[in-house]
């Protein structure tokens, strides 16, 4: 069971990044997925979650309207489109698998190693 | 928005018991999950639904939740347990996941 993030990098404020998360070793379309970020040396912050069939999507207030989560079950891939990036979005972004099909309640039982997004001029 | 409060640090001698608290308004009515994050590594789920434990997690780790406090208990603490620990709940009023601020466990 593995999650592998990609797409991070250095970007100027106001620009965009698209993160990807490739899943393997489990039936991807049976489970909800989430993005969690962590500023180096700081705590965890939930960013967004999506249910198994994309029917339920939620965002943290800090990213709502700027970030878009999506998934392609055929490709077993989770995405995070990040627009209008700010320096405060600089963080390590983790892709996580939920224990259940819905976003609600079920813990994050698998985590990727993360991809770093740095927003700076 | 819902807030989970954890002590920034807890210290314990090897072989003793560590207790890490997670405070929140009526958190006992919610289900709490706990994660361990060792330095330089991704978080790992160690307790889910208040007190259940993934099969690969040692029995030394346990959780409880009642009233305004959830507690992670680690018995017979080992040097390898040193890590940051985070509690997590689903806040149904905001439809958001919430993490506590994290607790750094130091083994003396």
C-alpha cells in the first residue's frame, strides 16, 4: 500500500501548482482521500477531502475558493490544484487515504511522504 | 471553529507511562484519532475511533475519550517512542477535520 506525491516546487505568489498523488496496493475507488499540509517545524493542517466517488468535497477555510481537489479513479490518482498561491501556503503537502469511503469520521490510515510547495518571490 | 488543545511537550523516563491529553469542548461526543510523527517522517495512525489500534501498533499504545478530554496512553515507554503526537476529530458543525497542535514526547 503506497501513496506517492509529486508536483511540488518553487512558485511565485499568485501563481499555480498542481499536486498529484499516485496510489498503489489498494482499491483506490473504495476510499476517501485527503490532503494535509505541514509547515516545516509546525503542526498538521487538514487542507481538503474527497469521497470515493467525488460526491462529497470539503475544504479548509484557508484554501476555499483557491484550491480544488479531484480524483481520477481509473488512474488511481488524487489531485490538488492550487491557484492564487500565497507565501502562507508554503508547506509539505501529504496525500492521505481514509479508512472509509466517506470523508466523515474515518481516520487517515496511509500517508505519503509528502511534496514540498514553496511560494516565494 | 472547533479547537483541540494539546500540551506542547511531555517528558517521561524509559519504562514509565506517558499520558498525552487532547482537550476540546465535549470531545467525548466525537471520535478521536491519534497520529505519531517521528522526526523527518510522515505521520502514522496509531489509534482510531478513540481506542482502536492498527494491528501493527504495539499494545503499549491505548486511547480513551470522555467529557472534555481524550487521552493517549503509552506504557513502558521506549526511546524509540520519541515523536510528535497529534489528535484529530471530525467537526460536524463546520464539516472540517481538525488537528490538535501536537505534543512532543521526550524520553529522558
